[in-house]
């Protein structure tokens, strides 16, 4: 961990008045749109942690190399979400040289991975219900939280500027989580549950 991010105390009492400090400078109410926005990204990260925990305990027929790949993918995403959170927690004018930010390269990498995983699953013929193994169900939960994170970031952007790649990244990430959930289901030889209508 960099000295810039060193955590020396868990509690500071500075937020007892209902405000919190932004990265860079300034304090805002804890229900400020910016706090709501990166708070939802944090919730998404926790949901991915739950998916990783389930995947570690996965007892399905998922081949070990695919399980290892998915675990690494989720670990990488959790780290990237800290970057997204840092991006949202910092006003554009308070950014500094070398600050971790979300970039279009992150978006393009997600697109490549979506295409790669999607090649290994059958074409969709109906809506897939958000269920399956605990891992797959957790990914569906993460996907819906990601959609909310996108909506929260959009609401914030309507009020003040945010990083240009944040919204595209969150949009692609929800698609990625959907495709990953399908890929894990098919890779384990399971059958997807589709909408009956």
C-alpha cells in the first residue's frame, strides 16, 4: 500500500456530524450524490467478494482451469473497482498527476473479455433468470448492483463532472458479469433457467 493511502486509524470521529472528506479536499454530507455513487461501487465490490468466496467453495463440475481463471478475473475486477471508487471520490479539479483513474483502456479490455467468454456460450433465446449455483446467483446480484452504480454515477454526472470513462466502464461491467455468469453455468455443464412465459 502506498504511503498516500496509508490507513493509521479505523475511526476518526470526523464524520460524527454527518459529513465525510472527499479525496483531494473538501467535505460533503454523507448523503451527497458523490458519496452515494462511490458507496454503490463499494457495495458492488463486496458483492464480487461474495461471488469469489462462493467460487472458492464451488463443488460443481467446473473445470479447475476455468475456476482459476474466473477467480483471477474477479480479483482483478475488485482491484479495478477501487480505482473506479477513487475516481468518483475525487472531484475533477482535485485530481493529481499519477492518480489512479478509470480509462477507456479498461472499458476496451472488458469488451474483449465479454467477446471472448460470449464465444463459448450458446446464443440467447430467452431471458435468463438470476439463479443457479451460489456463485452464479452472486454474480447476478453483483450485476444488478452494477446497474444501480451506473444510475448513481449518471445522476452525479448530471450535477457535476466525473471521469469520462466511469459510465462506459460500469455499463460494460454489468454486461461482463452477465456473460461471466452464463460462461460459468455452461462450463460446469449446468442448464440455464430461463423465463417461462
